[in-house]
């Protein structure tokens, strides 16, 4: 369902994020990460930050802080990040490194 080509990409991305949450609650972490990665792969540049940040949050919840920091640092290198998103990423990096 999440990968249904009939769905517009914002709905597909939301469905994949929700699917990842469900997989995580069931303990299927590999499936959860795959759903997050699929969402990152299909969304356009304006939503890519949303799914990347969602994956970073998920990684922190799984105890993978260095990987989450790498995602936040990667987002900071994107030309399309606005000032609020930049500050949020910087704050998250600082919090995770402390």
C-alpha cells in the first residue's frame, strides 16, 4: 500500500513513515529502516529533509547516535535547507554530541 504508484508522493512518504513506526513497534527494525529509506528515495527535494530527519530520530531511538548525527550533518550541506531547518539540525547535533 505504501508503495502504491497511484498515491501521490506526499501520501506515499507519510505511509512509509507510518509503516516504519509500525514495524518498529513490532520489533521488525530492518523492515522499519527499509521503509524509511524507501521514503527518502521517492520524495522530492523539499520533502527529503522530512524523511531524513525522521530517519535520524528513529536512529536515535534505536541507539544509533553517530548515524543520526551523520544524517543531520548531511542535511546541513543541502542548499535547500531554510534557516529554521538549519537551526533545528544544529541544535540536534549539539544535543546528541553532549
